[in-house]
C-alpha cells in the first residue's frame, strides 16, 4: 500500500539495538541489527496503516472483550494501560 509520500526514516545505533523511526508517522521500532530494525519498522507501519484484518468475534473473546459490547472509551478509564 502506497501513501504517495516518500518516507523519511532515521536509523540510530543505541548500543545493543538499532532504532528505526518513520518521521512522517512517528512509528518506531528496533532490532539487534540495522536490517532487523528496518524489517520491524516495516511490520509496525503495516499495522499502523491498517494492513491487517479485523479481529473476529473469537479473537475478541480470547482477549476478554465482549463482541456485542465492543465500544471505544477513554484511555484514562481503560484498565489495559494500568
């Protein structure tokens, strides 16, 4: 999937890890090598841009989410981020 925008990526050596960051989206990833960091960034960007499939009702139930009452709410009220 192309957005028509040339990506700008920063790649930094943080000692044991390489960190790759897409400056357009702010999405970052890391890996033990430059290549791994870039591959991980590609995967993270696919997720960010919605290249995945919607979860099934079964997927939601496995995460203790009731598919019949699946509503987004305030992050501050969510127990997921505690």
